[in-house]
DNA sequence: GCGCTTTCAGAAAGCGCTTTCTGGTAAGGT
DNA sequence: ACCTTACCAGAAAGCGCTTTCTGAAAGCGC
C-alpha cells in the first residue's frame, strides 16, 4: 500500500519500501516555470510578484500538494518559527488543563503550534524539556505552575533559560516565581486567601484548619499567609496546618491526618472549617471527609482555591477563590509574544481571585442546630 | 540587560538591541580544534571518534552551552525529527486530557516532543492543524476522539493525510473511525454498552432512557446499539433517546428535555434509569437531575461511559464503563511509532470497557421503598 | 532619444547541521 | 620491507528554504 512509486533508477535506494518524497518548493517553481525565489515570494507574499506569475505559482502548489518544510523555513528565515513551548506538571490535572486550554486558544489565533510537555513532577524532566524547546527554537517558552522545591534545580533552570532569552527567546511563567526577570502572570494568592478567610469568618467560623502543600512553593506560602492575615483581622488564629502533596491524593491523605488529630481532641476544639490551598486537594479532602462520615457543610465546611471546573459538579459544590484560568493562559502567551521596543522589560500581570461561596461552606454547627 | 555583546564590526546590524546568536556546531568544533564533522559524530555517537577528541568536543560543547538546532538537524538528517503531533477537541475536556496524558508519558519515554493542537470542535481547524503538523514533518500524527459529522470534511482529511503517510508519516487514531487504513485504538463501545445494559437490567431496571450525542459519530451509534442489544437480550426496549451535544452542557440540556417529557408522562411509565453515552454528558445530566429534585439513585439511576477521573468524585459516584484512557494514549503512540517491516499493515487495537457499578445506580424505586 | 529611477525575476549565497566521500595513518599479513 | 586492510578525521556536498544581490526591462523627465 505504501509502496507507491519506487525510485528504481537509483541503485542504492534508501529503503526497500520507497517513500514518496515531499514536494519541494523547487518542484513547484519548476511546475510554474519560475525560479524558486519567485515561488517563495509568491507563496509568502513577502514581495510583489507579477499577478499572472503569482497565480501560476499558487496553482502549481495546489496541483502538487505542496507543504512547505517548516524546518527549512526556520533555518533559512530569520525568525519564522511558528511554535511555542509549554511546560507544566501534567495536562490531566484540571488546573493545568484549563490554563493550557487558554494557551492553545491564544496560540491558535496567532497561527502557532503548541508543544506541550508534561514533567510529571520530575525536575530533571523540566530542565530537559527546556533544552529540547531551545533546540526547537520555540518562539516562547511558558512555564506553568509552581517550580520545584530545590534551589539547585531553580538555578539550573536559570542557566538554561538565560542564554535562551539572550538569543531572543521569550519566557513567561504562570503562577510561579522566577529569579530571572521574565513575564509573569501571577494570581493574587495572598489577597484572595485573605478575602476567603474574611468570608468564612463572616459565616461564623472561628476554628480553622488548612490543608497545605509543599511550603517551599510561593503559591502555598502566599495563600497560607493570606489566609492567616484574613483571620488575624478578626483576631483569630489558625489551629492546624497539615501538609500534603499538591494532588488530589495529597489532599485526601492530608485530610485523613487532620481527621485523626480531630478525633483525639475535644469536640469543641475541632475546626469547623477546612481550607485546602488548591481545589484539587480539596477534592481529595472532600472524599476523605465523606468517608469518615463528616457531613459537609453541616459538620465541617470546606473551601478551596482556583475554581477548576470540576468543583462546581461536586455535591456540595465547593466554595473557592475563582481564578480566570483560561485567560491566564491567554495572557501568558500574549505577554510573551508582545512586540517589544528597545526597552523590553519583564511585565507582571496580577490577576485577582474572586471568592465564590457555594454549598460546601455553611454556618458552623449547621448540623447540630 | 539583553544587550550583551553587540556586533559593532558589521555596519548594518540587524536590530538595535543585539541578540546573542546561538552557539553553532561550527563554533564547538573550532573551540575543540576539530572539524564540524567530527564534532557532530562525537556529539551524536553516530561513528567512533577517538576518545580524546570526543572528550574535547563534549567539553567544548558544555563550555559554550551548545544546543543543537533541531531544524538544521531535521533538515540535514534523514529522519531526525523528534516530534509527534496530537489533535483533539479540547485538552480541558477530561476525556482528552486523560488520553493526552498517556500520549505525553509515552512520548517522554521516547524523548519526543508533543505538539498538541485543540480544534475547539471546528473542522476547519482540524484540517489546518494536520497541514501544520505536516509542515513540521511530525513523525506521527495522532487523531484523538470522534471526527466530524460532515463527510466532506472527512474526505478533506483523507486527502490531507494520504500524502503524509505516503511520505512516511505515521497516523494513528484513537476512538475514531477513518476511511483511510491507519492504526487505530478503538474502545469496544458496543460490547461495553451491552454489558452495562445487562448490569442495569440485573439491578431490576425495565424502563430506560438514553442521553445520546450526535448520532453520526460511531462512538455514539455503537454505544447506543450496544445498549439496545443488551436490553433486547432481556426483552426490553429503549423508551427514549434524547440527543445532546457531546459536552457537559449538552448532557445538561438533554437531561432537561428528558425531564420535561417525563413530567408529562404517568409516573409508572417514566424511565427508572438513564444512560448518558459519555461521562462528560452524565456530569451535566446529574446536575440537571439534581436541580429538578430527582434523587440519584433513589428516583432515577444514572450511568455513563468512559470513567474519566472526575466521576469518581461525584456524589453519588457515577456508574460507568471504565476505559483505560491513559494507556489508550500510550498505545496509540506505540502503534504509530512501531518499527515496521516491509509489510506495514494498519493495526487495530480494541480495548475492552469494564462495567463499574457505583452509587449512581441502584434498584429501581429505591426511594419509594 | 538619453540617462535616470523604479519594478520585479532570477542567480546564488547561505541558515546549521548530517553524511557521504576522500585520504592519511596505523595495524596486520607474508 | 611491502602491500593490504581497517580506522578515523576532515572536506565538501547537500537538506529545502529565504533573502540578499544582480541585472534586465519598463517608466519617466528633459
């Protein structure tokens, strides 16, 4: 089936099964009876070409089914690369999926192809992806989500990224701090968490627990600090902070540990409200709570952060701090690719979170009343 | 900051802000005091290079921070391209996200970069992505998820794909039929739906409704046919089929329409069990049911298909036919990239679905008892 | 009608690599 | 000591484009 026309004239044929070669610009030019230079100009519109020639070239290209070789184009042209790279932990995590979706939409509008790389939370993979994207001469590299704990890795990233930006590459990070000055889309984690805390206090809660992630991540520490701050305004402290992995199961495990502690403490000292620093963790927490027989929100209120689409479907639907995830992705790419004057300065876009009260939070002791 | 070393010798410098050029292989070769050919061989290990030279080249490459230009490599080499393309409707849909995640893992193991394209359900975009991926000379193109209703579009896809495979490109489709003979990963939709039907009948249900998608999609028609078949074995017919879009909101709308009908019919004639042809639709349906005050499963049982991770978190968790989504993605890439002998034949991998009974289904009339 | 600018097609020089091809040197055989 | 073989480094030819550069033809003013 694939055999097609072999090249029997050449004695040392590459492979037994001959593959039809790609149609080249030269072939198109020959077919149209013009020079390759003219064909290139006609196809790309980079210079004025006499009308009849232009038509002939286009007709020839169509007839032959010409597809330009992007590699050759990138190699020959100065900056013809039509790809951007995105690095995140895992596309199947709804948080990254939502942001990536925004990136893709924005990329599609610009006619760019997105190379998406999942690190599966391995720092080494992240760095190797950056260098692969560098090799691909991606126009921009977007780093989405929190970096890794290890300072050494961050340093390594910087040395990887630095020559890239020097060579004209654009870097933007979403929801992540970088020592290198790069474009940044940063949610207002602290303000958002503070607002959430205020809202929960407003509901009547006084005893709080937090399901936290790796404290080295600024996302975590900012949200934690913001939450504390919001509580402090009402003179309330944080009773408990339990750390877990930044995943659904991390939230589940953390909630179990929290429940274990709670079981040992007197009823009146137990937290009436739990804040999970991400929705993804909150999902796990909700499962753990339910398994343990705690009713949400009657026995305990639960809140998250991010507003990933999924939390609206939970029952009760999750109270959270809504972030415009899709547009954060769009912003990141717009930021990275914006035309720059001589004085290119890294820009930081801060996006606000909005507290959305849903069914997972209620007045404390709702179940006992 | 970006200024670095300009090139003051050249009078007509490209830009005001000089960008440090990339380090080339030639530079590495010069630094190591060898020829570019040797440098290439040393770096790629394509031929034996004297040990001291090899070390010198590697040292020079490290010192200079050499990153090979993938475009030049692809252009010069025969088949050095390290990218595969994936086209799906939307990465933020958990179904595609799960499959994509599998693709990425498999790609990562092979050192490949994935170019991921979301069509956002626009046929035109799908075709233009194929041609972009062709231009990129992607090693393989993976088409994930159902194609479009329009036969004309499918035809256009074929004419786009056909020269690609002739030129040695690999194509694999997941959960989609192709007129072109290409590698396929196909869930056993019919058998799965039939098994589900049997299980539901086993629970005691006799009156069923289906929330269906666009009937032109084989995924839909197969699942529908299978479900009918399973019911027929017990001498039961399908009371109602409501069509909706293949999305969460499509499921929601379809369920609302179903409820409208049900409200007009006598209680004893109302379906006791609803099957949504995809989990994503079932999520919407569950919301609609809940809004309407129907308790699941007491008043009505609900089942889906796919087992996307999210449905485990619902309450009640959704009964569904579980598909190994991640490994389907892995399979697809393995299939497409497998080494082929002379007789390359398109292969079809059928993956079975497993009925998973969860809380969303119960015995009929469970609420009245 | 002559020299001027302007317009536009083609020739040719790369872009940064890989991969023959070529040839020099060392190793091995007799 | 001579010839063959093996090994390995460098020269050079592209891969398929874009983009100068060059030059022919056409348009214009005087």
